[in-house]
C-alpha cells in the first residue's frame, strides 16, 4: 500500500483533522444571527462536507484590539 503525503510532505494517516475557532467581538452579535453557536454549526457542517474530523472547538467574545488577549485563540495555538 502506498503512503499518502499531505501537501506539507508529511505522511498522512487516517481522517483529516481540524479545529474550529469562532469569535464575536460584541455580545450583540449573539442576537443578530452571527452567534458563536451559529458560527460553530456552520464550521461543523463545512468540516463534515469535506470529511474533516473536528478535534477541538475554541471561542472568544472579545474586541479586535489585541489578538494576544484572546484566550480561545491562545488555546488553539
């Protein structure tokens, strides 16, 4: 059996894995249709359509001022 290689040149075994990061910059977004849950649902649907396995979900409710103060983004990194 031939080993499949990912674009990075690293051998790929098993399903494709991904993590989801969702964010709102203002709590009002929770009410206007771009809530964290709505974003996560959309990302999960995309992942399922493209045969990705979601291994983690991180989120933040934070302004766009300083990306290093986003705990969800830091956890993802």
